C-alpha cells in the first residue's frame, strides 16, 4: 500500500470549502488534462435503491501505473500551510489535490483507468476512502481491449442534485467548449448545452500581406467563473499557443467575453510570445512588437469595441431600470411632460457616463448611488456637464475617439438651457399678469410715459418675436431713420447726420422696433402708440398714428418692397368711430386692421385682445409645463412704479435699444 506525503487533515483543510459541483469540475479538468474529448457524467443507483453513484468517465489517455505515485502526491501542499486557516489555495484540476475533493460528499472514490503501455492497453483501479485520504489502494493490472480512459466513481452519502452541477459546468467550461468544439461533456447522456451562456458570437476575417486572421468574439451572459475575458491566440492547426487578458477586463460593465484569434502568424517557428526576445534575435521569428502583430491586435481591438458599444448601451438601460426600481432616482411626476423630459435627459446622462466609465457606478451601496445620481442631476441642471466631462476625462483612460464621442454625447444632455426656457415662459406669464394689473385696475394711478411706455420698452415681444428696440425715450423720425439706415446697410451714421424734410419729423413715437432675419436683413418694423388705461381711443388718437404712418410712407429711405411696416394704436377701449374703421377694413381679412396701403398697415387694438392672443400662444407650452397660475406673484400689492421696476429682473425682458 502506498501513501501520499500529506496528511488527511491537511488535505481536508485545503478542500473544506468545496461543493459537489466544484468537485465534479475538478474531475472534468483532470479528464481534459488527460487529453479527453468526451466526458460523461452519470448518476446511478444500486439495485436495492440504497447507495447512489456519480460517475465521471472520459476517453483520455488514462493514469499510467508507473507514474501513479507522482499523480497522487500533491507535493506543493505541506501539512504546515494546510493547517493555516487563513490560507486560500486556488485549486484547479490540473494542480493535483482536486481529486480528493470528494471527501465531503462521498464515502469512497474509485478510479477505473485504462492506459497504453507500448502496444498494450492495461487496466487497473484505485480506491480512496473519505476518512483516510492519505492511503490509496491500486489493484493488480490486467490486459484489456477496452479503449484508454478513466472513470471516477463516487459512492455518495446523499442524493445528488444534478442542476447545480450543470450550472457550475456551464460557467466554468462554456468558453472552453466554444474554443475546442471537438470536445463534449454529457450529463446523464445529454450533451451539455451552453447556448444560454452565449449572448452573441461575432466573426471577422482580414488579411495583411501574407498574414491572415479569423477573429471570433463570444459575449457571455454571465461571468465565467475564474476565467477572465481573454485573447486566445490559435495557430492554423487549432492549437492555442498563448492567452492573455483583454484590455476590457474590470470595466465594471458586465461585458464578459472571449476572443479567439486564429492566424498563420502563430504557426510553429513563425512567432514567439517570449517577452525577453526582441525582433531580430531570431531569424524570421515575429514577436508582439512586430508590425504584423500590432496590425492584428488593432483589427481585433477595433472589432471588440464595435461589439461592446451596443452591448453597453443596452445594459445601461437595464442598469437605469434597476436604479429606478431601487428608488435611487429623484421623484419625477409622470403626468408632467416637463418632468418626464427632465427624467429622460437624466437617463441619457447616466447612460452616457455608464457607457464610457461604468466603474463609476460599480461597488456603490444604495446611499452612495442616491448621492451620485442627485449630483448628476444637479450638474445637468446647473449647466456644468462640460465640467463633469473634464473630471471623468482626468480620472479615466479614454482613447482620443472615446474622448470626442463622450464630449459630443454629454453636450446633448445638458438641461440648463431647457430650464432657462422654462423660466422664460413662466416670466412671460408673470409679465402679462403684471401688465394686466397696470391697465385693468381702475383704482391704480397709471400714466403713459412712466408706466405703460417703460413697461412695453422691456416687453415689446407683446407685439411679436425677434424685434429689437431701435430707439428709446420717444424717438423722433430723424433718429428713427438714422437707426433704421444703420441696421439696413453697411454704413454708419452719427447723430445729426441724417435729416428729414418733413413738418412732422420731430414728432415722437412711443415704440419703434425692428425685426431682423437670421441673415441680418430687416423683415419688419413696428411703430406703437400707447395710451393710458382711462383714455378711450377715438379719431384724435387714430390721426396721431396715421401721421406717423404718412411720415414714414413718404420718406423713400424708410421704404423697400421687402420690408413690412405695422403701426399700432393701443388702449383699453375705443369708440364707435374706431369700430367703424375696423369694420370698413374687414374685406382685407386682417383682424383689428383700420388702414392698409402697399406694405404698410395700421392696427387699433385693445389690451384685452393682445392679452388673449398672447395667452393663446402660451397655452400649448403651459399645458406641457403644467404650470400653476396661482404660483405667479400677485402684483396688486405693489405700486405702479414698483411693478415697472420689477421688470428689470424679469428674464423675459428684451434688450435695451440697439442705438442711442
């Protein structure tokens, strides 16, 4: 009887954490190390239904009786370090002691093996009991016609659960069986199917000069046990010559993958992975520094990155859903379209950061995730997304292409401009509310110059978008023409350089504004005459605005066929004379029109009509914002002067005059 050189206690200490599925894995590794191509795992019961047997059978080259002592003597494990409870030994089937892992689940392990000695096949068995692992008993040898191979029979102390064994085999051997498709594992006579482990399989072929390469990238649905994501370099005879970790390990993104690189570059005598060798040390032998290998790796890495992009985008969506399920996200009102838009933009920001730097989110507890997500929301809202890019770019290793892509993507998810637009809409609603208080409150003192005119000078958008206030403080016509000409041409006229030969040239308009196209050309000009609330508009006021109209219409420098002129007389009420003028102009089909000639029009409007038009324009936006009108500031408690002064801080206020 022979003995191992390690104690039973030492072996058990080294193997105390092994489960049955892990023990089966060790026997499968042993079989593969023995050159097996088919491994059969079967569960059997004896005729009386008592003991259960688990058998692992292979077609490898068997255990040579002459080398048995070395095979069952794991010399690297000493009794001393086995008794150290803090030591964790990384066990693999090919490392020796895994064959003893049966002791926790089986009473006896039996190895029935056939090996070839010269031209003869020889058969014998080995027995080890769980209570005495250091003693192994080989039987006498005999000649046999059976093929080489080994069958391990475990006499079990308990019933066998096959599913955990299948699951363990899948996460350990999925990559191996994909690489070596001539090898198979059977469980109770059914072939182990790892297709549920394979999320995708992608192939690419390329050539450079006389070097050809075929690349297969397998993306796995789960982590492959202890096998990192690796490159496997394979020669034309399907032999793996070298393997190493890919550049996409430990990214925190669950992108588990195996890369099989088959090329004639790796044929025997063509290439060496020995790091100490440099190109030129051996004639016609390439290394990792050769241009051929660098080309091959660049093709491979680009291919992997292209596969990873859609994977990460898809996984980012799943990751965000998990965050929401865990209540990590801020609360957004699903019935509020603006809230929904903010949530979508936050989704995009987190997805983009996850896409480039998934490790930012890994290994965080619930509280840390909440803090991080709210920081991202604050960064997005405050318009600091570019600074977020600078931070991430400084702490991560991004390629130049990734850096550009990340900057472009993050620019699309900045929320500050949208929030500014939201505030602009709300402030416009506030301005309308404030001005209503000025013109409709009959108990309030309001005059034309200090209140009505000053207010409209800030909010001339009441009469249309994209206007620029041409001159302030009641400009006369010479000043208005000078500003007009300066905007309409490349010339610049100083004060006093433009004169008008008209008796009305010194009359002053309340508002003169110019509307320009994006190209800079003038599209429209408006002249507005404002009257205080207690004035009922009549032919007297209409004559005043018609005077402005005639002065401009008669001045050729004001007129061009492509420029529209609109004149507005505005007040709270108008008399029957004005109403008759409006009725008389109805055939033109333009609301509130009283006069039209060429490209010039005169309108008389009530403030109530203007407010209705403005509120109709904002109705759609307000529905999307779900803005509560009750939140607008009640200006009834302010004086008229205070209401006008408040407009200085209203974001909807337009710029001051473009010329003085």
